[in-house]
C-alpha cells in the first residue's frame, strides 16, 4: 500500500518543471524508470558521460549502499534516485549537503526531534537507531553519482527478517508522504544546502549527529578500533578515544561496524 497521489507516468514532467528552478544542482534532464536494478548504474548509462541528469525509479531490485552493502526496494515502497553531477563542480560539501537535505525534508515538526544523521551516510530515527534513508556517492565515467534512498511506505510485513532490526520507514514513524512530492522537497533542500558555506553546513550537520559521545566500533585498513567518538569532521577525520589513546581515522576510508 502506498500513499502516492501522483502516478509514475507523470513524474518526469513534474520533476522537469521543478528542477528548472534549481540552478545550484545543474540538472536539466529527467529519466523515470518503472523498475531497475540500480539507479546508480541506470543514471550512468542514460547520462552518457554528460552531467545534469536525475534518474528515479518506482522500484529498485538490486541497489547498493556504501562499501558494497545492499539497498533494495523490491516492492516499490520507497524513493530511489541518482543525480549525475559534474565532478569538477562537486566539493567536500556534497556528502554533508545530501544528508542534511534528506533529514530536513523529512523532519516535519512532529518528527524533527527524531531525525538524526549517523556518519557516514545514514539518516536515522534517534529513538530506535533504525535507518530511514541513505546516501551513496560514486564516480563513474567522469561523473559524480549521488544516490539517495528513502524508506517511505513500508510496514512491518514488508521488511525482510534481517531488515526488521535495522530499517524503518516514514510511514512507520507516522508520516504519510507522496514520493514525488518528497523527492521534489529533497531536491529543493539540496539546492539550498549547496549554497551554504562549509561552516554553516558543518554546524547544521553536527546538530543532527548521533555518534559523537557514544561508544562505537570502526574499521580502517583491516584493523578494528572501538571507543568513545570524541569528534567527527564528516569530510575528513573521526577522532575516537580508545583504550590505547586517541585514534584519528580518515573519514573516506573508515567504516562503521554494525555487528
């Protein structure tokens, strides 16, 4: 069951009209696919090396997250989209801006206290710790591919057993959304965020950070680190207080261990 008010066949026209007013993103083309294995791969294929494309699907069957993890939407109950952007126009603000854009788009007055950011790329429910949305940034064919996935319409029966402990949808949080309307709002928030200074973005990101001050486990270069997260600069460094002292881990090549 979905709460979409706009049928899929109207998404392309609606989004083309919407992105025409978002100069900061540099988007000029929309591809809507009823079903695809991965919007990252589909966006790269349809872009043909030319930036400015947004690719969105009604149903994603083989999506991926950071470090090869899976992000599936076999039942068409979420948002799965990829923006193909100019690599030379992208800087360290993009990961922060993307996470914040999604968080702010779904943080209604009723939910704002529950929506947090979990480094490196998750939008989470602060109460349960479960993932609401995720961000993936890859480089292909000279393009930067920004993938965004949001759980919107799922109920408990829709999750696979392994997902029940880790994922949650906006519907389960009490928020009914139209996927096209939420997509448009995310794009608007992302466009606005990219005009902000790095300092402003960092301040906004830290206001929703859920890891600093908590005990976590990380992996870098095959080695495990665990301890209290002292600070996070999401574009460069994590500082973790371990039993051996402070460990400074590069954000780009460090992963959060969930097991």
